[in-house]
């Protein structure tokens, strides 16, 4: 074997055994969100000359709240243990949502749910400060909103832990339940504002999603024009001409299903997931009418 062949074989073996470390990273917007939480953790832990706060960090929502804390409380975690658990949960929930439904859906639910959570916490703290003894210092509302997305649209999404697959929606439900139990054990009734804020943020973001879907499904022409009732005689209808738009949508859906059978669900792009979800919603709507 010549030295040219030996060099080629060595390069080929190295290339085949190389591991692309970028495959282990989360999607781009999820990665940026994780980095933002890391920056918030550093600020919350060592702000004001390294002073540590006994009841939440300087960016957290407390009974004696500051206005900016409504926006900063999702990244205000000061406890190291809570921070790393929160980072793992964000990675587990946000990455598949961005991959399946797009970065806009993932970040939109994060922002809306966090805002509603902060406002709900402030309202309860103003009525009864004793119910807000537990600070709101991580994106509880966003985690609830993401969990509801899994419950509605990604119920069969799974992840792997070592060699065992598990349902992400079930894991999120268990984690939220354990978090609420721990909050009640430590703060008792002082955790009421904390739990109510999380539920309010998640549920209101879900209500907005339902409303957006209802608006998108409305036909403005049929909704605004009132047509008089006309008695029509039954007669044989000529065969309908094929709709080119419907034909194109059916062809695109067939291509997506073929791709799933060949490469699996993980090969779909966000646009293909949206098309698949649209077809599923249309089929479910037609089955209800029949």
C-alpha cells in the first residue's frame, strides 16, 4: 500500500468517526434563551457587590415589588439548584416546540405567559401580601404554557433518558406537581400567589391561542354578508371541477407522509409540521360536522 492510500484511509477513518458537536446543541432561539437565563442568574447572584438576597434575587417579583421585576422575574433565579433544574426543563420543553412549531410559537408563549404571570402575582400581592411570601423568580407561567402546548398539540412527543423513552408532557406534569408540593411545604399559604401566577400565565396564553385559531378559521365574506333564504328545488348536480389549490395541498400532504414513512417524524421541518397540524385540524373539524 502506497503512502497516498494510507493517508487517504486514515482521513476516511477519522471523518467517519468524527462527532458533530453541533448536533447536541438546542435550536438557535432556545440556545439564546438559555444564555439569557445564564446572564440573569449571574446578575441575580452577584449584583450589588456580591450581595445575596434572602427572599429572591434583585430581579425577582416579591410582595414589595419593583416595576421592572414584571419583565425580569423569568431570569431572576438566584438559587444554583433551582437554576440548573430550570435550565434542563427549558431545554426539554422549548427545543422540541421550536423544532416542531417554530421559534415564534415558542418565544411568543414564553413572553405572553411570563407577562400575565407577573401581573397576576402583583395583583394578589396587592390584595394580601402574606400570600406572596414566596418570590416569583423563574418563568413558571411559560413552563405551564409550554406544557399546555404539549397537552394540546404534541401529546405523543417523547425524549430519551439514558436508554428509556419518556413522554415530555407527562414529565412536565410531574415536575410542575413536585414544584407546587415543595412550595407548599416551605411557604404554605405564602405560595398561593406563586402558584396562581403560574396557572394564570399558562391558561391565559392558551385562551389567546384559542382566540387566534377562531379568528383564523372565520370566513370574512360569509360572516359579514347576510343572504336571504331561497327555496331550491332538488336537481342533479354536475360533477365538480377539481380544485387546483386543494390538489396541491393534498400532494404536499402525501409528500410529508411519505417522508415520515422513510425518515421518521424527526426529519420534518417546522413548515412541514405546521402543514401536518393544519391537515389534522381540518380533518377533525370535518369529522365534527359530520
